[in-house]
C-alpha cells in the first residue's frame, strides 16, 4: 500500500547544505511580482490592469492563509529542529522575516500602480467617489440605496462591551468605527461593521448629469450613513477605517475513530473558520487607539504580518470591476477542434484516433459532449472519473447524474481535501450520492490530483474503453482562461492503467500493489519520480557521448530540491535544458558556468499558464508527456498524479511546436534567475512574439480555414 503519514510536513528529501537554493516562498512572491508587472504594463488594457491588481491581491491572501500560516506553525515547533533543517535550508523565522520585507516592498509598488491607474480612470472619465465627494443628487441616491439595499444587511457590533472580539470572517472587510461627541473628546466608543460585499457587490454606480461614470464603493455608502446608523447613541463625530484579517487555512482532522472521514472534514472546515490570524492589513490613517485595541484583541504577535495600507482593501473584488470602459477588444474566441468540427459524435472520433485539446484555445464543450454522449449511449455500461475543482454550476456533474439516471454505473473520485473547495465538494458528494452515483473519497493522508476518466461500453461481443487524461481541472469556467492540455484517447494501455488507478482507489488497503502495475502512465507517488530521474540520466549519458541531448519542462512550480539539482547537473554535463515555469522556481543561488546555459522563463499573460509538459530528446525519438503534477515534493511523493505519454506523432509535434512558441516569447516572458528581478526577455531587434497570441494563430491555421491573425493590443 502507498504509505503516507498525515503530517508529512517534514518527510521530504534531506537538504545537505545550507542556503543553496532560493526559498520556495520567496520565489512564489517573485511570481506574484510578475502579476504586478502586468498591472503596471501600459500596453495592457486598463480594465485588465485593474484585474491584475485584483489577482495579485487574491494570490497574496491565499499565500498568507496557507504558506505564511504554515511557516508560523513551523516556527512554533520546539522539538523538531533537525526535521526542520531537513525540510528547508533557512529557519522558518528567517523566511518569515524575508517574506515581510518583500511584501512591504510589493505593497508600496501596488499603491504606486493603483495611484497611476486612478489617473488613467480619470482620463477615461471614470471616477471613484468617496462619501465626501458626492453631489446633492448623489447624496440622495446614497441615502436611498442604503435604506433600501444595505441597512438590512448590516449589524454593527459594539465591541468594547463584548468580553471577546467576535468572530471575524477571513475573506471579509470590516469598517472600524470610532464614535465621539463633539463636546467631549474623552467619550468615545468603538464599533465594527462587516461590509456585505458578498451579497451586494462592492461597486455601486452613481447617477451623474455629466458625460462621466461615477462609482462609489459599498463601504463608502456605509460611511456616509454612519450618523444615521448610530443615531440612537447620540454621537455626532465619526472616524472610520477599513481593515481585514487573514487566518490560517489549515484543516486539522481529529483522530477520533468513531467519526467518519466526512464528519472529520465537516468539523475541520468549521474549525478553520476559527483559525488564528496571521495577517492584519489596515488603513494607515486608522485611529491609533482603535489600531492598538484591535491588534491586542486579535492576539497578533511579532511573528504576525501587520501591514499598513491605503484606504481600500480586499482588492480581489477589483477582478470584477464594473465594465464601464466602453467597447473593448474581444477575447480570443475558443474554437472547435478541427477533428471534431464535422463529427456527429466525439466518441466516434476518439475511438479512431487520439485528439489533443488545448484550452482555452479549444472549446471545453468537447469534454462535456463526450460525457453527455456516454450518458445516453445504451451501449455504455460505466463511467469512472476524478474530480478536484468543479464549476459552481457544473455541467460535468449534470452529465454524470444523467448517466446514473440512465442506468450507467458512475463512479466519481471526489477529492474532499481540495483546498478551499472542501465545502463545495462535500455538497457535490451529497448531490451525487442522492442520484445513485458511487462517490470515492480517496485516502485520508494523500490527495488525488490526477485528472482522468475511463468510459466502458459493450458493442456486440466487443468491449471498448475510451476517456481522457488532462493537465487541468474539469471546470468549464476556468477552462476559459486556464492554459491546459487534455488528451482524448481510446489507447488500450492508457485505459488499462486508468482502470488500475480506480481499482486502487476503490480499496487502497486491499489493492495496495495495483499502482505498481501501471506500465504506460507515470503515477505518483509510485513511479513518476523514479522514471523522471531515469529519463534525465539517459539524456546525460547521451550528452557525455557528444550526442544531442535535451530536456524541456513546462511546469507551474519547480521546488523539489533533488530534481532541481538533477536538472542542474544535466545542464552542467552538456544537456540542453529549457524550463518554462509559471510560479515557484527554487533554483540554485550559485549556478556553475555550464548551468547558466539553462534557459528558464516564466510567462504571465492574459491566460493562466497551467499546463505541465515534459519533453526528452531520447536519441531523436522524442518522449513527450502531459501531466497533472508539478515538480514539488507534495506532487511527487504525497499525491496521486499522472503523467501520460503522447504517442501520436502529429500530436507530439503539435505539443513540441507550442513549447517552442513559448520559448520564443519576447513580450510576456520573464527571465528566471538567481536575482529574482523578473527582467523581460529582450527582443534584440527580433519580431515581437507573444506566445499566447502565436499559439492561438498556430492552432487556427490547423483549422484549415482562412482566419486573419488577431492582435490583442
């Protein structure tokens, strides 16, 4: 059986030397700085620049909930210093200090960019108004809006009279209010108001007689109405400042053997809501007494991140800034894959040949259609599929439910431990089981992250199996802006291995050795790490002979120290190494001369580069895999992951062509190096090549229809 301990925080590859590699969390902050660069780029449309500020803010919130909180817990470990040294090269306290330094610098840059964007908004006659800048007509509107829409959604909390500070929601923003009477500065009270942005939205468009757009934030509508809200108390002077609290998002599962895993997850989710605060972000103009009161009542210490900021917080809402920019350039339209364009059924096509979909350039409807066809096909007997993150109104789930209603045996491996999707997946579990779908919950101490599906049908005396392997989630919403690959196939060997994975997941104890029998797919945590090392060794062997040898890896993150050192060693011994890493890149701090020949870039653009692709020269017979796994300890040693080989020569060439297009990017690609300064790849007089546009045009040409090239900016 795959043996993984619950607390695998320390079970990783030992580090033998100190401070040889860039710490993973610092590298991640460097990735978020690339997101901030997009907000600063004047060639990016204004609405998108504002959206990138929202993405930056949302990313940082999640970073503090997960990584910063984890480091704080590690810093509190007393008896495990040796284990800590095995896990990371710097002490947790050192890393926490580095994070605080970097975050404060980035916050300053964020504020600078936001000031610039507000000037750009004004040039476009779009104005963010606060409660002190309203016309007479707008004051009337704000008063009426508050009475009709807001008042019933807020309950002020008089916090001084409470023995404990009330529970503060992790993703909410709060208005801290200081109330005084003008005739006595000593008589003041504190109150909190949670801003109901989830139910009402954050932005309200104001009436104006001018040829302009005026927008007010919901919290400023509440600010305007403070005298009305607190009229009962007789206060006539108010100060108010926005703040937010970020909490530890870890779910602690108890060891009570009398409760089921689902019950433990439900209890853990409730417990997470009461997680310890790890970050406090506040308006730097906040009343000193209120600030001191809040930090003390929240039990924030010197290891907490206390960050002064501007008047506005929770910029993640700015990802949904109102579309008040007039006509904007249309998004690149997703196209139907040419092999499916004239087909009556997706099933018929993939039973004859493999099809490789590239999202978001290709339509995700092919996946939904495949499952819908299986749901109504009288010859289909079963569908087995994994699910990690699903859309809120999932068409995938709808197709599976209809399949069950039509008498098919439907089995869904639903990962309850998908971070921040735990509650949604618990709800899907109930819905699916009510419809007769068998729901597998995986293994408590290991996540199932592979994206696989196998459909079985019987035609005459012949059993046919087909399905898919994907690099991304089965989520039709994110497929519109996540870059991923999905192989639709009826390859017998691939389907046989997928069946083995499900056989294991149905009973991990009874079928403990099943994963070892997979011969075609690379499966974590059994064979993937070992096979990758073997493939790198083969390239090194060829390089030593003086033969061509190369490795190209496209990943979200590269932080596994042993593989980083292996790849660096390959480069030093003459293997051509090309790396396309979107996020974490824990490279060596000091590279040898030959290692510096490695090409390492990161592409941050309109679409999120989410795909994982592994390519090895293999004596000219290229080996190419698509995968759900990054090169991180958690993916390779603590998850069920899959890397799937691409056998069709045409599809293999297609993937290699797309990788090459990305390696030629000199518009949105940044150089990954030891300095973490995110320099753009220089064009040096070459034709500008923006890989997402070039990839789209490349795939459009395969449509065999004359479509003119599309330029976004």
